C-alpha cells in the first residue's frame, strides 16, 4: 500500500502500471553502485522501466559487479542496456556479434542500437537489429546524430525509424543526449523546435513507438502536456525519477495548474 492512498488520490487517472508498453521511463545511469541501485529500486522501482549504463560506464565495472547489478535490476522488472555508443564501437571494430553474445552473458536484457557518432549503412543497421532481436534482447533503436552539424535529413531519420520497427525494435529513441540542448528537436536553450517536431510527427503513425530523450524538466512538462501522462521519456537522471512521476500525475504545480483550472471551470 502506498503511503497516502487511504486518504488522497492523485489528481488524474489512467497512469499505466508495470509492465507497461506506454508511459515508460528510461533512466540514464552514470555509475550507481549496488547499494545505490538497491535504494533506487526500493524508492522508485515501480516507476523505472529501463536503465541505460550510459557513456560506456559498464566498461569500467568489474564483471561480477555488472552481473550482480543486472540481476538486481531485472528482478525488479527493469530492462537494462549498455548504451548505444558501445555497440557503435563494436560495429566500427567489427566485433558486434561477439559484443551481443557477451552482453547476454553479463545479464543485459535490452539493447540500444544507434549510429549517433559512426556511420552505419542501412543494410548493416537492419542486420544488427535483427540479430539482437533473434538473441532475445528487447531492442530499442535511436535516430539522430549527437553532433548537430552532422545531423541527417528528417527523411533519412524516418526511413531508419520505419526500418527499425519492421526489423523488430520495440521502440525508437529520439536523440537529445544527456544535456537536452542543441540536439534533435531541442534548440541550444533546451526549447522545442516546433518545425522539427512537426516534421518528425508527420512521418510517424504511432507516437507511442517513440521514446523522447528529455532530461530537463521543462522538456518533460512540454511532452506530458502535449502527448499525455503516458508519453515515453528517456535520459532521466536517477534523482529525478519520482519528481517526473509527480509531473506525470499532476502532483507538481507545473501540471496540476491546468487540471485544477479546468475542473474549476476557469480559463
């Protein structure tokens, strides 16, 4: 039983529960130890759907620590992934099949596949996605370049998106990096580029197929207000998980205000 449910309900209904297909929250992990991971699960495990060992950090863990951490997270119903740049290095070095096999041995249950830094032909990208799916990974792919000066035309990104889904990816992540500024749909200040957003949405049949990387609260609020409380959000720092859930459920002034005014019949 949650602490307040005998007295107070959240102001909105319809929040999905784990395991969920919509409203997923992807956490970005820069190096949580086992104790911190256990604390995360205890306090916020119900609201974390996937966790990404970002920035290649799992390379610096002892093997047994990676295995133990993955086992702990998987036991809490949290998908774990090494991060997309890792497989980019593996593709570049020609060892991506061995990389996938080793990821399974380490206990990773998900795989993020991207070409945010390297160039990967469409045919090879499809091959990697299909191979990861066949090995039993839950695959999320990512569209967009990390360097805005090397960004691909929207038509190319949409082509990748549709191919990825056809090859078995469960969702496609929209690149915004850990900063959420100057990349993808966000400008240098972290604001949404409406023309970029419109161009992307024009080529997507189902918004739930997307995971929006949105590390900044204002971005999360924008996406929740535009697509609803069950929008898929990624690159959320561990310390922000419960604050984001409060934003989704209108327990923060930023999203409560609109719901309150509507119920009170005020403009």
